[in-house]
């Protein structure tokens, strides 16, 4: 055991729905698989099921409706709350509102999103239905850094899902969701466990040995 412990990264989660990706992240952190802790879970929908799940974990939550506010006003309040909580990384986990450049620039290269398709295919809403309608044989999920476009930032992790024998778009969504729950913790772990940089659109590990230091079993 090494005596020096890596400090835990402080993560803020934004969600709008049931929050299963938030739960996957939280469970991975509790299991010590990701060196981070969630310090705030916020939603633009105060009744989001994901917020109730966060309260069940005893995590600080913020329900901040966007109704009756300009996008800018809403985002300024979100940014202030995230900063007050000491957030260094923001994970979008089914947050169904577009973020302005101002928000992205408030946490440069530290906002992550998960999307239920193999980007750049099927950005935007209902990605699983888009994949079904298009008749693709494989789809999957993508965790990416958020830039100022729609689902367009540099890709960190993708997982592929065969859907050629799926019988309904709901089955496609369920298969992809199971992979999302693996991909999101893996992506955050990847970014936190080593230094990395962007080369154009590519996320490149600067010191890959940092993640391969587990003792190897001798045959
Ligand atoms: C997930 O499938 C996520 O990929 C998707 O919303 C769902 C949220 O589920 N996000 C997007 O489509 C963003 N463009 P969850 O609330 O159970 O995590």
C-alpha cells in the first residue's frame, strides 16, 4: 500500500430524470473505483427522481427550476452553487438542457456528458430511437468532454452494443443503458488517474504507466 493517497476530486452531477447514471457513478466512487466524491447533485426539475435518490445517499441536492428565468440567470445560479460546493468536475447525467458557452467556460475541460449513441452518430434527443429508425446493427454510448456544440466534444470512452436482434426501441435503450453504467465511471476514472491532454479532438494520456501500476500476477 502506498502511503500517499490521491485527494478525491469533487464532482457535481446535473440530471433531469431518473438518475441511473448518477447512481452508477456514486456506487463506483463508494466502491473506491473512482477517486472522486459527489458534493452536489442538481437538477432543473425539482421533482426529478434522481434528486430523491441523491437525498437517499445523504448527498447535498439542489432543485433549481429553469422556469421563469433566462438561460443565463439559471446557469449563473447553477455555477454559483457548484462553485460554493467546491466542484472541480461536472458530470451531466441525463441533464436535458443545453448548456451555454458561459457554463462550459466556467469549468474548462472539466464538464463530462454521457450520450446513448456512438457519437458522432445520432446526437441530440432520442438517440436510441434514432438508431432504431436508422436500422443500424450496432450502437452504444459515448462519454465525452463537453464543448460549445451539441454532443460534439472530445470522446473519452465509447462502448459498443449489438442491436441487430433487438425487437423494440426500448430493448435498444435498455441494452445501451447497461453499458452506460460501465462507461461513465470508466471515463471519469481514466481522466482522474493520469495526466492527459487534448491533441486536436483526441484525448491522449500523457503518462499511461500511471494506470498500469497494479501489481501483475505472475503465471
Ligand atoms: C441516459 O440514457 C443518458 O445517456 C441520456 O439520458 C439518459 C438518462 O438516464 N442522455 C442524453 O440523451 C443526453 N443527450 P438516467 O437518468 O437513468 O441516467
